[in-house]
């Protein structure tokens, strides 16, 4: 049956090796991770885990005994130095390891601030790994002043945790509004109001000029000249796909590691899945940074290694927890030209329905799980209800499915 080597022991890597065994693969499987922790969930890091509401062992996707029982060789704290696709070998901590199929589930890297603006000062953190969050957790002491750089979902989730723990929170977003890259103005307005109601200061349309400090961050200078006193800072300005090994192997790179609809890269015997991989979607090439995508794509690759020859049909959905709000997102809002707001059952709750012409593209549902489920089913079935029906709260959501 051969030897499948999976590089990257995150959600995608763990899902791939589990699916191989569940599908009856009897060959050798090696899962390689650069972190020392076994595969774990990342989303709770900036939410429940940082709040202290989730224990470490609940983060783990599966107990280590699962991999032993399934005869999966897990190598943690290991670094892949090189890939030789002609010989079908990788170099792992100086030793060669042969493969028949190689799956790159290498994930992504958080963008960091350059040293020239204070990015390497002590007390400046990113939110990506368990080590990142464990190292910043002691900073979350009531009364401390934290600066959060970046108003995307990671930054907002960190701001919510800090505010709940009684810190003085300032969030700076250089774009005109928070969530500008990923959401409509209505969703931005909803979350701005939510955060401000919990004491978070949000500064939009202003960038960070530099962080100040002797060895450790103590302040910040903004692009409008404002100066802030800071006890620590969290940088949440996005991620970049981890494509280094793929580039070394000669794989085509296009918004991540370019794959075909079945998960193959341009190099024979090498596959990719998860945050690092881009794939065809409705005539475009996209890359999704989400847990559902990591699982679905990785499981598809496992099946295709075994000869299933299935195309990946993405069904994008995402979520974010902030304060007492659960935001659930169905679909992709790329190219929308109008947004319909539907008031929720409780005051303040709402859903935002993205249209391109008369086509429903996506739904942002804030504490509106029924709107999320109905929207998701509509989008996946290719149905687009009339906008006036969506806006009319007198119309039962479930009737939109007819």
C-alpha cells in the first residue's frame, strides 16, 4: 500500500491520517509536526482557552493513544529540511525518509511586525500556536493596558477576552473600518457597537507608526501622531500560507500551494490541504482559512490517495465568538453588491444577507443560528430567496427553503 507522509500536525494533517486509516489504508503513515504538542484545535486558543474556560487536554483533537492504536507514526517537534520529489524523499532533522505520497498540510504563519517598528520587543505577541497563547496568558491581568493591532476576527476575539478579564483595551485598525477585508459595513457596525459597549476603544483609519520601549514594549505611536502607554501588544494582521517546502519541491504557488480539484499539486506524488492550499472554486482560485475546510479538504485528499478520484466541492462556513455573541458565517461574500439586514428574535441580534444581483452569496448571522442554518442550506442548494422576503421578519425563515 506504500508510505504516506503528512507534513503538518494541525487540523488538516490529523484529519488526513485518521481518514486514511478509517478508509482502510493498510500502508505506513507518518505524521510530522514542528510543535511538541499533539494535534490540537486552534480556534479556542483566542477564545475559551485564553479565557481559562477550556483545559489543555480538551484542546487536543485526539489522544496520542489514538495514533498509536492506528499504527500512525507521529513525529513531534520535528523539522523537515528539504524535499526531493524525484527521489520521493524528505530530509527530516538530517535523516532521509522515503515516501510514496506526500501531503503538505503545513498551515500558515502569522504576519509579524518588523523589528524596525518594534515588532521584536518583549511583550509583543501573535495568536497562532499554543506556545503563543501560553506565553501571553500571564499578561491578562485586570487593569493592564493592551494594544491590539488589527481589527479582523483574531484581533476582535483577543480584544473580547481582554475586556472580559478587566484589561484596558485599545484596538487600532488602519483600514477605514474593522473587518473591512472580510465583512460588510453592517457587520462591522454590529461588532464595533458590541465592543464599545464593553469598554473597548476602537480606533479606525489610523495605523501603527511604531512601538516604543527599551527591550520591552511600553508605548505606541500611531500614524496620526497619537501616543499610547502600553503594557503589552497583540498583533492580529493576518496570516500567510506556509509554502516553503512546496516551493523547495518545485510546486506551483498561487495564493498558497496550488492544487487541482482533487488536491494534487503540480508535482507528482505531492498533495496539499488546509490553510496552505488554494483550489478551484466556481471558476476562481481561492484559499480558505477555516476548520471545516481543513477537515473536508484533508479527508478528500486521503480518499484520493486511495484512488477515489473525487473533486472537492467546498461548502464554506466560519464562526467567531466575541463576548456573548456567536457569529456564524455561511458562504463567501466575494463580489457582493447589496446586503439585506434581517432583525433577530432578540433586540440587537441580526443576520446580514449578501447578494450579487439576485444571487445569495453569504450570510453573517449574529446570535441567529436559524438564519445561519437556512442561509447555509440555501447557498449549498443554489437557491436565492427574494430580498424582500429575507428582510420581512413576518416571513418564517424555514419557508425560504421551499
